[in-house]
């Protein structure tokens, strides 16, 4: 399921109006890659978050070998500075393994969310 970063969220069940998509990656679509200074902090904070909007099925990473695919079945909701971001639970895998670099405003939101 691909959605360009920072576009309006319209997938799933979220009750948050005006949420933005982050990290909905799919083969065939380009995405930002690269290291960033806050990478480990973002990963650790996302790992501590509650997974929301859990689904009965799972979505597998399309970038991994089909026999070693990581999968996820929910979303992380991040709220900061009057904005709401929705990211698939696979975002941690995308950052760690595929070097995905989320937009800086999402990175700031994860770090500063209370």
C-alpha cells in the first residue's frame, strides 16, 4: 500500500481528522533514503509506542526476499504541534533495513511527542 509522505491519510479507521501519511512504501515508488542523526532515537521511540488500528491480515515488506519478509498489521499514530501522522508498523523495518528517511517534520514529531 503506497501513499506519498505528507499526503492526507484516508486508509483504515483513524478517528483523527487531517492525519498525514508517513512511510507507506511499496515497490515501484521512490522514497527518501539516508541516515539521519536522530535515527536510533526515532526507532526506539516508535518501538515503545502502542500499535493502533490493528488489522486481521498482515502486510509484508515488498523489498525483502519473499522467504524472509518482515510483516506488520497496524499503524503508529504520532501527534505533535497540532499535526497527526499515521505510519504503518513496518516503518521501523523500513528505517532499519531499507534506510528509509522519513520527512524531518515526522522525525521531530516522534522525538518531541509527549
